[in-house]
């Protein structure tokens, strides 16, 4: 794919002021569903996210409604609704959801109409074309639920990395101008003036036509601006493929050194969301010993326990998820995950 710039476009290139919590949440849904397996940290993030989502209440969802990763897209090449990848970020997810809930009906129709032209919409999503408030509120609920499980425990680290990249881009701009920024966005993107090339990404040539381009550092994915209706073409370029991409510790040795081998094993299994009996079977411990280790981890704020009748169910707290993810990666990863004419295509970890 090729993104074509005119002189006017180059004059209108700018870097986003802040990362969008909503866009990060949306792209994490793609990574959860389509990211390749193999990276220890990515696999751990997926396990903890799925366990946390299973444990979360979905009382606000209509019967049969899918979670966000199935709701946003049904294939990697499908378009992402514009209202879920805002080009103007607000400081918090709550503020961005409030803006989402106040989206004018004309924008809803245009946005979801474009999506509907590329894939069938479920019944609840078709209601958005008519500005149905209940459907929009459920969409907001699905975003909140996914964010709580997949992004919120890691947001501080993600936000720090994204802001650091923004600062680095601005420094590049001062030292070498816009062309230096475009030439270094991503290892798989090539700047050959006046065209930004994205090898391996299918899609028609994209002409900015004087609208310029907003460069938005992103986690989980790169998203190419292929919707001709976008008022502000935005390139979300990947800085981190997942929350553990900057970790460098030995995945088991560091955790065992900190907690002890048995307790480290317990924490890893709890990431999947388990009962005490299942935890004991998975770790080879007695139920009493497994329960004792969980108690220590719970008092340290790493594990939470809820009871259903006589059964205790254990899950990670956000702090536990962060700790486990930080020691589950062998090193930094900057895989290319690029997409166009719709959703992101995850071509690496």
C-alpha cells in the first residue's frame, strides 16, 4: 500500500497531542483476537485478559451480544468504526465514552454505514444507523468491560511509552523535519518522497488530497487511514505490540526469585481464573497448600478471591497482572502489525 502526500499534505502533518484510551482499547480487541501466538508476554496478556473478562459481569449486554473483540470486526480486513478510534484524544476513557455517547445521529449513520458497506452488521449494530440510544449505551458498556480487563491494568506503562514516543518524534521534527519523522515511523514502513510505503499491506493507494496526516503513536496495532470519509486521516503507528513488550526479565527465574517457585507457579495458574481445586491440580500442590499460597498472594494485593457457595474462585488483581506480564517477556518486541481499508492486520506477535 502507498500513502501519497502533496506539498500541502506535508505542511499539514502533525503528531497527536496525547494517546487515546479508547483507540488503545479498540486496537487491543484486535490484538486479542488476531495476534499471533508465540510471544510469552503476548500469550500471558491474552490469558489474563480472557480470565478477567470471564470473571467480569456482562449484565449490561443484550442476550447473545459478543464481547468487544468479536463486536468490532469479524475479519482483520474489515473497517474500524471511526467513533472507536478518535483522532482527538481526551485524557480519560470516561471522557471519551461520554463523547461517544453524544455522537450526533448523522455521524453514527455515516460511520456505521461505511462499516456496513464492507461487512454485515449484527442486529444491535444496525440499530446504531438509526441512532438507537440503547445500542450505543451497550457499545459503551462493551468498551468499558474490555478496557477493564485488557488495558486498565497496564495503562500507566502503555501511556508512558506512547508519550515517550511522541516526545521523540517532536525532537526528530526539530532536528530533521517532517521527512525524518516519516522515515522512522516503523521498521516496515518506507518513506520514498512523496510516498509512504507499507510493504505487505494490501489495499488501494491512499491519497491524502491536501488533508494532511495525523501521526498517532499506538499500542497493539498500526492502523492505516483508508476510510475516505475520515475528516482527519490518522495513522496509528505501532509503538508497542502488547503491554509486556518492554520487559526484559527471564520469564520464570525472576518471578521465582521474587516469590519462590511454588508461589510463582500459583500466580501463573491464577492468571487463567481458577478454583482452588483446579489450582491444586494444575500446580501439583495439595488444596490446603494451594489455598495457603493464594492467601499470601491475596494479602500482597496480587490475587483476588470470590466465593460461590463452597467454591473459591481466584483471579489476578491489576497489580498481579502487571507483575506477571512484566516477567513474562524475553525482551522488547516491535513487530509490525499493520492494516488498511478497515481493520488492522496482525502480522507479528
